C-alpha cells in the first residue's frame, strides 16, 4: 500500500467523487432494456472514526458537495442512536468494555435507518432515535428518503457489527495520536479503540482509509 498526503479540501473533493461514482448505477446497467428503467439505488455510507478524528465533521463537509452533484442527502449521527443511560451505564459511566460492546443501539440503527434505506427498503427512515441529553426517545418524525439519495452515517465503532453499509470510510489514528488528541474526559474510552483495532481492524477492509494523525495533513491509504 502507499500513503498519499492530501489537503483537507482535496480529501472532501475526492470522497465526494467516490461517493457519487458509487451512487451512479449507470456503469452497471445495459444501455437499454428493462434494467435501464430501474430507479437509481440509495447509497448507505459510513464515516467511521473515534471522536478524536471527528467523523461527524467530515460527514457534514460532504453534504453540500454531494447535493451539488445532484444527490439528495440525509445525515445521520450514531450519537442519536445510543441506548438509554440505564443500559449504557450499567457497569459504570467510564467502562470501556460497555462503551465498545453496547453504547450504540445497532439494532435500532439497522431497523430504523439502514434496512429501510437499502435495496427493496421502504425509504422511510428515522433520523434519530434517542436524545442522550434528556435520556428520552427523540420523538423524531420519519422521513421519506428518495431513490438515488445518499445516506451519510457518522460515528465511532461502526464497522464491527456487520451493519449493512454500501461504502465505508475509516478515519485512522496511530495509538500515540489517538491518545494525544482524545479529550481528557474521554481517555477512559482508549481501551475500547484498542480492542476495535485488534479485533475488528477496520483499516484492513474499509473501502476508504484516511490517516488523520494531524487533521491539517490527512493522507489516503491506497493499494500499491
């Protein structure tokens, strides 16, 4: 593999191009016939990374360029699909194993967002499930996601549970950079990310891997 330095602005441009290419079914269709009349599919994109890598910020930066490219976009944050505090904090508020294994309601994210947005899905998705601030259901209204839309889901530890994404972006930090850039209040989560790197190794299979040890100077990891 090779590591290609890239500016933050160019990174957004290249990721936008990658998503638009993946969302364009034209290359896989015959020029005419019944298949040519099928509506374009929705594309489910994960932007995965620890809080220190700020995956939400990168996903937010992709919204306007994708819309300019002609695609409706819906932003989803995994932080809006947490389990209730009684479940998250059952083993204490700073338990890294609980954080790793059970903070995100992956079943809810799959049921309310990813499956409806997938092939044959209704397109009726719930943009948020739980308000962690009030520790209550968010009571958000369902939205109809049109065909051809891009669903951008951002958050931490997204790639270890078999969630059905069509394109995955992983923001990678070295252990030293992760420790250095993690908010002191969240340093208790570091063992969870050690487990994620060892047990899941998302950098080994994500469609796009970006090294962000220094957010001002990211680098794309590409096959040699």
